[in-house]
C-alpha cells in the first residue's frame, strides 16, 4: 500500500495569490509520481486542526488578507512553532513568510505581530518591489520566480537564520538592499518567490517531499514508483530546467 503524506495548505482562501496554490498541486503530483499517497487538507480560519501534518504550505496575500487571518493564525501559533521546531518541512511564500517572522509593519502603519518562527521583521514601504526574481541558493542551485511586495524583510543577524539565496542578477529579494532573499531555519523555507515557485524549482519540492517522508517513515523510498511515473518526473524536471536556463 502506498505510504500517505499529509500536506496542510495554510489559509488558501485569503493567502493565495500569483498562483501560489500551484505549489500544493506540484507537491501533490510529485508525491504521487514518487509512489506516495498525498492527502491534502486546506486549513482556513475556524477550521479544525488536522490530526496529522507532514508538511505545511502557505501562500502570499494582500495586506488585507494578512489582517483577516491574523487572529486565527495566533490561535495556531504554538502548534505551528512546535511543528517547525520538530523539523516539519514548510514553505511560506511572501505574505505568510512575513507572518512567520517577528512582525510586519504595513505601509499604513498597522503592526501585525508574526509568530517568530523565522527571526526576521518586515517594514512596508510605498514603493513596491515587483518583477522577476532570480537567485542562487547553495542548497537548491538557481531558483527563479516573481516578486510583488511592499514589505522589506530584514533577517536578524547572529541567531542561525540564513537567507534562502542571493540575488545577484534580477530582482530585489528581501529588502532591495542586502542582496539576500528568503530565509532558512529548521526545515522551514520562507521566500518572496511566487510564480508558482515549485513547478519551476523541483529541487525545493523534492526537499519538502524527502524531508516529510524521512520524518514520517524514517526514509524516503520509491519502492511503489512505476517506470512510467519515473519517466514523467524526469520530463517535468527537464521542462523546469529549461525554464530556469532561460531565466538565469
Ligand atoms: N502584503 C504583503 C506585501 O505587500 C505581501 C505581498 C505578497 O504576498 N505578494 O509586502
């Protein structure tokens, strides 16, 4: 019997712009092609908390979306922090990346406290950072996507958080000043990359999948994968590599 992996999609109603739901689709598809059985639960405000969570995926959103979810988000802060600390793989894009940090002061001066999983803070400013984003990550190679945010994010120095990548060619990244983009702590990835991110950057999808399988089953195995599934994964990887070659 195929091994189940439980994926939680965090606030897809309010935190899902520029195709971020494509990340959920990509993880689901790749899990199935590796021979696993993906089980996706959407968590929106007021929903029951899933019993088992192997991976958490969160998308971007407008400041208004962030304000809408913030109260409910706080009721789940301890659960999410505990999952992060115990090594659950998580991908948080843009608006959710900001709220996984310590606080986000929006451009209208509203302070939204974050849950502090990522030691970083974000300050909204009038000029938005919009456009294609290309970065290099030591872990994942070239990563490509699209950014659109008012918030400038600053990682806290000296506490073990590192950027996801370095923006040398195209884009603004965390703040348009220090060339950093995104954040890595535990098995959590925060990033400004929309696009969707994962279809074009399968190395990141596979990091999330491998980590989830290792945490739950002690190893990442592909015993249930068919040859046709392996061939389809290779095809998807080739398409993604071509997209990255054009951009990078
Ligand atoms: N509202 C946030 C900002 O503008 C996040 C935007 C986003 O998720 N694209 O900085």
